[in-house]
């Protein structure tokens, strides 16, 4: 390099630049070539495909516009979304619900309701009164619970999501989840202190016989704060699929 006079160096460098630009241009043309060929073939297939030709008159064939890009096949169906640890659930059809309180205020899916009533009877027989506080909830009820309480308590969405699911993401939409209290200690309703009640001990020992389980035990994989009062029914095909399919999808999508 040092042997070449400066003026010449400049030109030889700029010539080299031009040449490399040409090479690049040729390479990109060659690179685009197969795409153009593929695109052209795709276009020809569309044109010659019998579905695009009109059967009434062969002379007035309408061409569909050329595709702007080669369509990409979606590799897998969309996984269920999860928002701040919560999984998405569909709202149960109202016709499938059955009341578990005499005023009809708390409702569950038919099988869950029957099993809850059986469980409540068995507990009462042993002197434990299980109070259903909340069962099925519509998306708009959850909307109120989530956003209104968030405002009242000055919480941000992630703080709120630790204690309550955002609308569309509550197990209560399914009609399989129920918040249970101890009628003898209403002060412990929806509080961690429910864990100290006889109702909770009874549930821990007996709920599984009626196909109820805790949704959010301590250190659950969803990262939802421990809710000793929130139980869900998993005693039939539909409820099992609802909860375990959602959970498996969440695990595979987070891997
Ligand atoms: Zn709940």
C-alpha cells in the first residue's frame, strides 16, 4: 500500500468499491432470482387454477391480484394467553349454572354445584359450616372487581393481579371455582387467616373426596398469591380440561 502514490491509492480504492458494489448487486439479483421464479410460479398456479376461472364465460377470465408476498403457514395454533400469571378462561353458559345458596346469588356449573352441596352437608354433619362467598362471575363483574378495586386501593395492575385476576382471566368465569368461608368466623372471609379456621382444616382433609382442590396453594407456579379460600372443581372431563389444558399450554409457551 505504501508503495502506491496517494492519488492512485484513492482511485484504486474507489474502483475496488465500485467493483464490490457491482458484485453485491449481482449477488442480490441472483438471490432474488429464485424468489421471483417461485413467486412467478405461484402466480401462474393462481391464474391457471380452475377456481379463478369463470365457468359461464371462458373469455372473460378475471385474474386475482398477484400475491404481494409468499404466504407463511402458521406453524401452530395460538397458545392461550396469560396475563400477569393468570390464564385465560371462557365464561360458562348461564344455562349450565346451578345455585348453591338459597338466594341464588352464588352459582356453579351443575356438577360442581352438586358436589359442593354434598361437601357442605358432610362438613355440617361434623359441625363445620362452609359458606360459599363467590362462585360464577361474568366478565363484566370481574371487570368491576379488578379495575374498581384497583382504583380504590391505589394499586397498579401487577399488584392487583397478585390478588385478583383481570377480566377474562378469572377461574370464576368457568363456574368451577368457589371462594369458601367459615360461617363461624366471618372476619376471616377472603383473608389469609381463613387458613387458621376449622373450615380450612376440614377442606384440606376432605375436599379432594368431592373433587375440589386449592387453585393457588403457597408458591404456585403461576406466581399468584396464596388464596386458602379459593377452591376449584376438577371432578369431570370438562373441568379437568379447562384447568389442566390451560396450565400445560402456559408451561409450554413459557419454556
Ligand atoms: Zn376466588
